[in-house]
């Protein structure tokens, strides 16, 4: 069974979405962005947050590929930014770095 970071690494999305998310991930701020995406209250740990974000992103991708009128490219990029940011936090946590 693959770990969460391997699953994320194998994720394939359009180049433009990924490029936009990489640019946004440079300024990722965990508290405000996760609260906006996951709701208010205590923030989950990076691994749990990443799992929830991956569920949200899968739903958005299904809407994208299904030409759903409710699809929002800006929300999709926002979720991808958070996924990249949480993956970075998780890697830092696993390697003994500081939690961001």
C-alpha cells in the first residue's frame, strides 16, 4: 500500500492547474487557507488534512472531467495549493523539521 506522499506524487492533472498551484504554494499559509477549505475549529494534523484535501480535490476533478457546471477552476487551484503546502509541512514533520 502506498503512503500519502507517494499517492500525491502519482497524481496527474493538467499542466496549467499544477503550474498555478505551484506558484500559489510559495505563499501557502496553513491557518487561513485550511480554515477556508475545511471549516473552522481545530486544524487537523498535516496527514489528516492532506487526506481530506485529496478527497475534495478528487471531487473537483470529477466535476472538471465531467463538464459539471458547478466546477470552479479557482477553487480547484486553491485546493491544489493547500495540498502542496500540506505535503511540504508533512515532509518537514517526517524529517524532523519545524511544523509550519
